[in-house]
C-alpha cells in the first residue's frame, strides 16, 4: 500500500526544524532528505530513519525493522507527533551520515 501524500507532508512539517526537509517519490513510496542528505523513507504511511551509532545511543528503545521486504533495517518512528524528539533525532542522525556525492556533469 502506497503512502498518502498528506502523511508525507505532515511528517515533513513535523521535521522542519531539523533543517531543510524535502521528499521525493521513489518506487511508489518516498525518500526524505535533510539538507540534501537522504536519511529516511516513508513507506505505508510509516516513517523509517536510517540507523546510526548516534541514533542508537539517543534512542535505544527504537525498533529496527525493514521498511519493505528485502530492505535493510531502519528505525521505525511510531510517533511522528513528537516534534522535539524528531528534530533532535534527525539532527544527530544526519550529522553522522556522509555528505551526498556530487552529481556528474553531463557532457
């Protein structure tokens, strides 16, 4: 079941204080970016954030599950209403993720 755009927009709005939050439709679901770094997926109206060591230390209680069959595990964020938690969690997660690779110029 594909995610509803309304949920994606709501989740992005909840995360906006962490940085520049954007999203892009990918394979029927959504990739979520903070300041150009992909850090999360939204699948079946659920938010999944990449697992980092800083994220594990900040929220050890979070469940790690694959967002879709065959995917590696991500943290499942059950409560997207907790804006303060999301903001801090995204900041520390994205600080640990590598910068996006520069796009190759077409010749």
